[in-house]
C-alpha cells in the first residue's frame, strides 16, 4: 500500500496497517492515515479466508461494526 501511495506522488501521507485474527477464517484489517488536511482517517475490513485465499471482504466504518460483522458471519 505504501508503494502505491508513493508511486502516485502523495508522499505526505503516513499509512499504518494492522491485522487481527478473530477466528479460524476471519481477519479484521485496519488502516489509519492522516489526510492532506491533517484529519485522521480510519477504515476497517473483515476478510473471510478459505483455503488460504480471500473469498469475501466487507468494509466497515468502525472496529465495533467490523467485530459485529465478523461474529455474525460464522
């Protein structure tokens, strides 16, 4: 992700990504960055894995929403 941002010339952005395993087939990914206006932005994605591949990805506005989505889709 950092490479793609730098490739596009947006060097001012600092991106932090993280992943949390919440089940045998569920991972919550989080991305935090500061926009050009200085505002902090945060996004979450719930990834469903099967046979080592991503089979579904759902974007969520908050960590709570991502955890709720991950727990209801088992």
